[in-house]
């Protein structure tokens, strides 16, 4: 509107001026007026915009605009064509002087009206139907449904479980027939019970059966492991589904698929954890085998789901049984087999016991320590027995001795030593893994620790007959089993065996008075009768505390050495005696040539050849026994434990009970302490027998340690013979000293000469 108000006076002024002009100038004036009007409209629009954005005085604006219009009008006249000479001139109007416009401050001119942002309409939150989502998710995971329409829409890719639908309907299940996590087990079982080859009279279900893939196993038909995160997000129990993989025995009517169904599938995955359990091939693993990265989460999920109610016993119990009674552990070649399948069993066991709840469950199973086991069957019916019985002793594993040490007289020495080193490395690896498994079980819980200690004690109780003079090997445990258990106990004993004997005081001297774990009621005591031992037990039973773990291991290790390792060393010595007898018989026949040419020549030649063959077999057995009995690391560990026992015996016999700091004074007092008198005689006897065995067969082992302790032990009881009742035991101490002073190598006076001289002079 301001534009029109300002333009009206200007138009009147313009028409007033044009009235006095010549007719010839009408067209020029009209054209100029038209251009001026167009310019005025543009200016008026600009002024209108300026008016809206700035705060100015209306009168000043009108004067300024009028001045601009007059200036433009004057410029238009000067550009117009000149009139003819006859035409009178038209005087130019004087431009009006515009008033000086008032200027506003710069800040006020630049101020603009801020724009107000428009509010966006908030969208309503998306609604998630958890029941529908759960139904769709489980349908895609298991590829099953309870609705025939879903199967038809999926072109029979999703299987309709008609039988389960009818069963749930009879139980009053939801009319919508949506899948839920509560029926996950039943879904899986119903799906796996379907037989693609089965005949059916139900025409509606024939198409469903025909669409089933053949030879599908449990893990192939359930892919829930990929969807665990989404299921756990809504706390849907997917553990039930994975546990069913181990619980279900029937997965397919196909015989080949059924052979690896249920626990067998998971056992295969556990066996594949060890890289050395199978030959190196380029073939890929079957798709039903879990990868090593999937096994641990799988076990953790099983433990979380089933451990609280001890339901895990029924879930993983069959897996443990199939794994630990695997056929590879009973092969004649044993741990020397080419495929090393036993390493897969060890790797699977280490993976299982790494989960604490599974380790505790392991010792709860009936097969852990069955009450019906005998001495000869204990290593085959207990869960850890098949693993612990692996070894190289020729009586249990004759194929190993024949494969590695056959015809030793005709083989190079380096070849025999190479075979020995190879087998020792394998045995050492096995024993290290066994200790790792038992150590994990001990640390899992107090209940599992008690079960492990009872397992060792049962092995000792059942094999008391091994200490007899004449023993039938078929009625007792094998040498490999007992020596492997000895190695495990020595590893448990290492933490409290040090050179300063700082933890010796933690061994309970009243152990046999308060604990019945090791039965010594029929054992001979060092200096006490059975009546005196019984009175001592009754007097101290109520005064002693429960033995600690160190005391348990100390006394179990002593008992295991008496019935296990040291009995095996006697068998090795018997081989040497038999070999010497055959050698004398062979030398006698060959030395006497009077039989040549007589009628008995043929039979005597046969006797010589037979004796020679027997000597070769005995040498083969001896070499196999030496692999484990004289393995340097094992001998060193057993020597450390024996030194500890010998020092502990002297402390128990000494009046102050502080040996070796300060050392006991010899001879000992005449009065023998009752705590020493009632000890089983085998504890002292085993110290003498081991040092005698090492001195005769491996004297180099004494170069590192053991000589000082043995000399002190021998001198203590040789100068105080009234502390020992058995005269044969005293004779064994003298025999050990005798072998110690025999010339050996560069030691002309024996390996004990320097040590014995130093102690006597001191």
C-alpha cells in the first residue's frame, strides 16, 4: 500500500508537466513514463521489503523515495530524442532537493527477526509383540511349526509337526499354536523323530515327510547356536536346545547318521580339540563337529542351565563315559599308536574339567569310584582308569616293547636310545596332562577334593597284595596304572618339598590315629606291637584335628610308592636275576664241548638257542621297564620326596624334633618315641629300597642330590640300631652303604666315599 501512496503524487506532477509539451513529444513522453512506472514498482517493492526489515520514520522514507523518482525522471528526459527546430522547447523542471535521510545505528539496521524452528511430530513407539517374535524366531531356528499353513507358504522348507500339534492340543496348549521356549525340547525331539523313509496313510502329511532331507544329524538339523545372542536377549532358554544335542540318542533312521548321534557327536568334537589326535590331512572336518572356539561357550551354557539342580549329570554323563572309555585307550599299541588318538581324549577331558561345575559333576558320577571294583578291574571300570593305565611296561603293553626294543643285541645303541627318548617324552606328556586334570578336580570344590583323595586311597587299598613275595599280575593293578598315580602324587607333593624343609611341621604325626583313609591295621610297625599301636590310636584319636591336604598327600604318596613304584622295581630286578641265570646256563653249555657229537647234541643245541631267545626277550622287557622306572625327571622327583621322608623320620626319632636345623646328635637316646615306634615299617623300608635301587641302576642320579641325606640316614640308624626291630631292614641299610662305596667310573672308592668321609670327620 505504501507503494501506491507514494506513486500517486508523482503521477499528478508528471501529467501536469506533460500538458504543456508538444504533440510530437507525446510518444517519447509516454514511453519514458512507462519505463518510470515499471522502475517505480520495483523500487516500491524494495522499499516495502526494507520497511519490513528496518525500523525507520515513514515521512523520511517518503521524501527519500520522491527524490529518487525525480532524479530518474530528469535522467529520462535527457536521454529522450531532441524535438524539431519548429517545435518550442519545453523547460526542464527543477529537481526537488531531497531531505537528508536520518540514518539509524548499524546494529539496529542489521537486526533481523530470528526464525523459529518448527516442531516435528513425535512418532508413536513401535510395538513389539514378544509372543509373535518368539514364534517367528523359533520357527526360523528349528525350521519347524505347529501350523500347516506356515509349511505350505514356505514350500515345505519348514516342517509341520502334526503329531506334536495334536499332543499339545490335548494338553490344552494355546489355541494360536505359537512356538515358545518352554517347548523347545519337545520341538527338537519331535523333529528328530521324523523318518523320511517312513510310510504314512495320512495324505496331508505325506508331502511333509517327502520333503525331509535324508541323513541329517542332530547338529545339522538344529542351528540354534548361531541364534543364541538374540534368544538370550529375551531370556528364552536356548540351553535346553543345546543340551538336547547331547541327550537325544535317536536322530536319524540312517545307520551311518545314528552311529554318531547324541553324545557321540559331541565326543567327536571333543576329540578334535587336540591337534595331535588325528593325522595331518587337508580334508575339512564334518559340519557337525563344533570348532574349538565353540566348545567352551557350549559347555559354559550347559553348566549355567543345568548345574543348579545337578541335572548336568544326566546331560554330560554319557559324554564323559563315551570319551573316557574310548576305543583308542584299549588298543594294543597304546600310547605308541600312529594316530595318537589318546591325545584327543586328554584334550577333551581338559576342556571339560576347565568348567568348574563340570569338574564337580565329574567326581559325582557312579563310575568315578565304583564300590564293586576289584584290584584288577579298578583301572578299567573307573572313569580315569583307562587314561591312567597307559604306559610302556611290557606286561601290559607287549606290542610297544616288541615294536621299539625287539632284538636289542642286533640293533645299534643309538637306535635303542632314540626309542627310549621318544617313549619317555610321550609318557612325560601323558603324566603332565593327568596331573593337570586331577589338580583341576582338587581345586574345583571341597567335595571333589575329597573324592580325588578317596580315589587314590581306594587304589592303595585294593592293591595291598602287590607287596607280597609271589604275586599274580592278573589279580592286581598294572604297573603302568600304579606308576602314573605315583607321578601324580609326586606332583602334588612338590609344593611342600623344599631344600630348607620349611613345611615339614605341617605334616601331622598323628595321622594314622585320626584318619582311616589308609588302613595300616595289618601292617608291621617299626618298633611297636599291634596292641601298643591300638592303644596309641585310642589315646590320640580325640586330641588330633582333621588332617590337612599336605598330610593326606604325604602319607598317600608313601603308600603308593610302597605298593606301586617300588614293587615294579622289584619286578625289574627279577628280570635281571632271570637273565643272569640264563646267561650262566648258556655259558655252561657252550663252555663244555664234551657233548658235541653225542646222541644228545640236537637237544642241547635246541636248549642253547632257546636260552638265547629268552635272554633277548628279557632284555626287551628290561628296556621297556627302564623307560618309566629310570626316567631322569621321575627319578629326580622321587628322590626329592625320599630325601624329605628320610629327614622327617630322623626328626620324629630325635629327642628335640628339630632335625636338620640343628642336626640330630648321634647316637640317639635309648628311649624310642611312641610316635616313631607305631609308624608302618614300610615308610622306613621304602627309603632304603629306593636308595639301593638308584645306587645299583642309576648312580649318576645321585650327583645332583640325595647322597648327603642318604649317608645321614644310614649313619643315624646304623649307630642307633635299637630304633629298628626288623634285622632284615638293618641288613638292607648295610647293603645300600656297600653299593655306595663300590668303585664306579672315575670314583675309585665309590660314589659315597667323599660324602661319607666328610660327615665322619665332621
